[in-house]
C-alpha cells in the first residue's frame, strides 16, 4: 500500500470522525455563561482544524495515489495483524488478572505468552525469565518505590 | 574565596558523595524504565531526606533529578521507548542510529551532550541566577501563550515531508489534552459519561502507550513476518560507528550550544519543562542544519540537540526556586519541601543569610555533574550489552514494565487500558505514516496554550492586541510568524521542485 493510498484512507476516516465529533462536542461540554472563550472553544476549533487538515490529506492522497510519497514504509500483513491482536488481548488479560491472580503468577504467565509471541523458542531462557523477573520487579517496587504490588484476591 | 573553601568543606563528606552516587544510580535506572518518572522518584526519596542534613538530602535529590533526566535517553536510543517525555525527542534520531548499528555512538553522544548541558546550566545558575529570574518573572499569560504558540511550530519543523500528517497528529494531541475538567471554569469536557475520564487522560499513559506499546506491537508484527527469533539491534563492527570522533563533536557542537541555551532559558521559566526544551532544540537544530533530511534518520545533531536541552533544564529550574522561592515544576516543588522542612526558606534572603549553604549547594551540583559523567561512562558497556538481549526477552519485559509502571504511577487499572488504547493509536499512526512526536508535543502544550490564551483574553477584555503590545510576547509572536512562513515556503519549494 503506497503512502498515497494510506493518506486517502486516513484522511477519509479522520474527516468523517472530526465532522461527527463537531456535532458531538456541544453535548459533551457543559455550557457556561462565560462571555470570553468558553470551555468548548478549543475542542471545537481543533476539531475544525483536524477536519480541514484531513480534507487536505485526502486530496493529497488522491493526487499522489499512484506514487510513494515517503513518510512511512511500514507494511501491514494479515498474519502480522493477528499477532498484534493477540498481543493486545494478552495485555488486557494481564492487566485484568493482576488484582485476582496476584502480580507474580500473572506476570510469569504473561511473560510466557509474550515470549512465545515474539518468536522466542528457547524454553530454558523463558523459564529463567518467568522465575526471576516477577519477584525481582516486585522487590524493586516494594523496597525502592515503596509500592506493594497486588498479591491476588484468589489466594487470600 | 573563603566562602568557596567553607562550601567545599561542607559538601565534600563521604556521606554526601555516597548519597549523590546513590541518587544518580537510582535516577538513571528509574529514568530508563518506561512509566517510572523522575518526579515520582524524587517524591519517594523525599521522606529519606528529612533525617539527613539539608545539604545531604538535596544532593541526593539533585542526583536523582539529573540521573533520571539522562536515563530516559537509554531506552529511547536502544529500543525506541523513551523512559521520560523529554527523551521522546532523543528517540527520533537516537534509535535510528542504533538501528544502523551505531548504538554506542548515540549513547556516548547522549552522555556528552547531557553532561555539557548540565554543566553549563549549573554555571549559569551560579553566575546569573538572579538576572535570569527577573526575566522569567516578566512572563504572564500573554507571554506564556506566545511562547506556547512558538513551541507548537516545532511540529512544522519536525514533520518534514509529512507536514499535513504531522499537523494532524499535533492537533490530535491538543484535542486529547482537552478531555477532563476545563482548566479555567472546571466544566467537564469530552468525558462521554466515563467517570475516570473526568480527571483527564494521563500523560504517563500517553507516552508509554504511544511510544512503548506501539513499538512493541510493531515488533510483534515483525515476529510474525520472520517467524524466527532475532535480536532487536546489531552493533556495527566498525569502531568508528561506535565512538564520537572529533569531527562528530565539531559537527554537533553548535546544536549542543543552542540546545543548552534553550534548555537553560526554558528551565528558568516556571511550568514549561524539559520535554518542550528538547523538542524545541531538536526543531531549531533541524532548521539550522545543512542536512535537514537526515533528521529522523540518524542525525547525530538531533541526539545532541535534544539531550543537551533536556539536561540543561536541570540546573536552571532551580533558578526561580532558589532566588524567588517559586517552584517551576513538580520536582522543584518537592525540593522546596525538602528545604522548608529544614527551616530554609528559598528567596533572596536565603542567599544573604545562608551564603555558605548556597555555595556548598552550587559546588555540590557541579560534583553531581562530574559524578554523573563517571557513572554514565562506567554504565555504558552495560547499556550497550542490553542491545544483545534477544527481542523475545526484551519486549515481553518492556510490556510488563509498561503495565506495572502505569499501574503504579496512576494507581488505576483503568489507566492501563487507556495506555493500551494509546498503544493501538500509536501503532495505527505508525502504519499510516503519522509521526507520534507531534501528538506528544500537542498534548503537552495544549493545556499551557489554552489556559494562557483564555487568561489573556480575560485580562485584556477579549483583545488580541495584548499579544503584540507586550515586548516579550511580541517577540515570540514574530518568531512564530517567521517559522510558519519559513516552513510554508520550504514546503512550497518542495512541491514545485521538478
């Protein structure tokens, strides 16, 4: 996908979103009786600016669709997106699990999952990280930052 | 001269030196870990200083401050994950250099530039504190607005060919900064009925998510493509790629000098901060460079400019604190607490009544800078070794530290999800060619510019002339116009190039 095509997609989506937000803002910002610039002034102005810039991006993208214009050479693959989605899911599950499982078991489990996702197949290395890293981080936070990380509701 | 000897006698104790070293090491480690920031470390160290002599306690706090400000650059260079907001500017070229196998050069340059900035800043603090404090005091809302607006032009300077995308990213950052309570009237904005959002989006969640998590997602996607384990970076075997030569130093020196000047100036003005100094310096370095196209692709001037500026802030933030008793940021506010607990009230009288203490403190700052250089150079081989950590170990640990750091810094699981949201946004931005740094600049400067604009309108009865009738504000407005016209002209020339 060339940068021009990406600009068309991103410009189009941002234009639609900013127009939608323009109409949403009045309902999302409590009104005041202020004579001077109101709390809605900056969000509204910036939304209009984003809409205008998105329109410019869309036009630029349509003009240069056939050629690469620079500004990013990242590729998007469906297999890669699957990995990204799974990683996001793992992070969500990790954040949600910490209060229940406790920091050490949840961190050990997430390290196993993430190391596998990142292509690590050195099981000895993974086990060492799983065993050493969570307690070291916990001790660091407890004694250096004076913060107690959750020990888990499930285990009392 | 006698006062200098008295100061030396007070500061040169084993306890003080050890506390400086401990402070520096803690600062560097915490600065390097995404999510753990310098104010947090200084705040946590504060209770320890109560039992120490004021000089000993402040020495440790200054060590943490200086070490932490530098430490942010390590992860920024090695894995494109800025440990501190100010290091985000360093990441742009530092990580590009590291990807070219020049991690050693980038890390060394960041040390030299940081130490240079600190040293000059300390000297300025010692020599010209009261004069600079007087200039800083002339800043009111119109001056802050004009300075903020000028700083926003950095977006245009750093966006390069993708100017429209850079401007959109900057505007998005400003928009995101408006979520939560309105800073003037206290009205809730754009919270969409979510209680947790009424307090606004946390800066820490943005920086960790948009930089660290997005990078982690980009890397996991690469794992899928290659399906094999490989290191994040390789080190070039050419020794020239991993040292800073005299030619390199000559090339970066003007950027370092300008960056240091900007850092000292910005640091002396309460409420601006190291991140803006770093980005401003980066933008100016690019503007003055003969090879602006190299910026973002491994320009050594970029690393030197941002690092010298963010570390130059560390000395000058103490100028308004010590001379006027005005803390310019969270860190100096905590230091104010450390001083007042011991019955030392900062302000002009402190210099008259506690001359020996001030002299010892100034000498202590210079010693901390010297120790900083030694510790950073000793740690350098260790940092470079981190490059050899396999990606399948490094990024899982980075993600764990990001989640833990956000949880600890914000005390909320909700903010971990916000951080993840910013991570996804950052990933999408990378994929569609949008630079992330302008979003960060917009997010930092948005509240400053908005508050200053609205306050200016209130004090001037809605007259925009207030920005042109006050000399300092007028200078920044003119500079803003010059940069905008210059960027537009450059863009026009690029578009019309055959």
